[in-house]
């Protein structure tokens, strides 16, 4: 299509943003960053060098490329995804693009950091989450407000490192946001399971089983009152049992057995 246009100048065969986004999506589904970047460069070249305004990258274009990074296994995924997010914010602030990043775009970058092995990953994910809170407060735009998945993803960044303090901070932020009226930030079983898992991976073997079991009980109580859609599942129970199994408390074997019997 590009070659045909350069040869004939026929606008009818010239690719537009929909064309490029469709091809980007093809690579994104496979997590093929190199292929997506090649298309992205062609898109930018067609826009900047050849003046094709109809091919200007939009919010969807950036979201697709960010999602491609999120699906990749590259160690530089989070840095590149966040760079794209910043570029999108700047272009929107400058009036060069109609729509700025939404919850999906922010959450995809957070997901990149959550999966990253970088020591700074949890804090970077939390910083992006806080930016969304702030952005929502500024404009009351629901399209940018964090949801359950957003909070859960940041919690996971802390949980996979056994950082209970960080996971609990995000958990409290989520509860506060839901209480303020954000119905899309409702607590669910996976969120509790993530926090329990943080305790299971922590080095605090003395307090971990007690705290994990309290969370398990809280889940059961909320479910019985109708405030939680589902009660504890096998994953949650197993994480609590794991806490007890790693503990040197004298009651650990019996508590593990009691939880097994209660399942």
C-alpha cells in the first residue's frame, strides 16, 4: 500500500491509522515486540516524513504497543512501556493527540512493572497507580480511574517479593477508593489471595500464619454477609496452609490440619 501510494500518489490506497492499528494488533497478540516496533516506525515515518495525518498514532495505537511490551518477556519491557505512556501523556497535554492514556493503558504499564525483576519495580508500579488517583481527582474522569485489576496488579508486584508492607499499603488504598465511591475497585477473592500470598512469601514466619488466617476469616465473613461475591477458594486456603507449614510455631501442624479439614 505504501509503495503503491508513493508510485501513484493515489490517496485511495494510502494506509491510515486503522490499517496500522490492525497490523500492530496482529503482532501484539503474539507478544512480538520487534514486529510491532517495525510497524510503529513505518507508521511514524508515514506520518512525519510523508505527511499522512490520517496515519497519526492515537490512544489505541499506543495502547496496543504498550500491551505488546506487557506480553513480551524482554527485561526492558517496563521501561519501554512507561516511556510510551509518558510520550502519550505529553502529546495529549500539547494538544497533538485527542485522547490521553486511560485505565487500560496505565494498567498495562503497571503490569509490565509487576512482572519485572527490577528492584524498583514495585515502587514504579505504585507511582503510576498514585498518578492515576491524582489524575482522577483533577478531572473526575472515570476513564482514568484505577479498578480492581489495577490495584491487584500493583499488589502482585509487592507480593511476589514477600513485601507485605507494600502490598498492605495498596490494599488500604483500594479499600479507601472503593469506600469513596469507586465501585470498580471492589475487593474480590484474587485480591485477598494476593495479600495472603505476600504473607506466605514473607520472611516473617512468626506473624505470617496468624495474619494470613485472619485474612482468610475476613473473606469468609464478608462472603457470609453478602459483601464479597465468593468465599475463600483453594488457592487462598493453600496459601494460608503454606504459611503455617513454614512457621516454627508449635501449633503449626495442628493449625494446618484444621484448615485442611475446614475446606
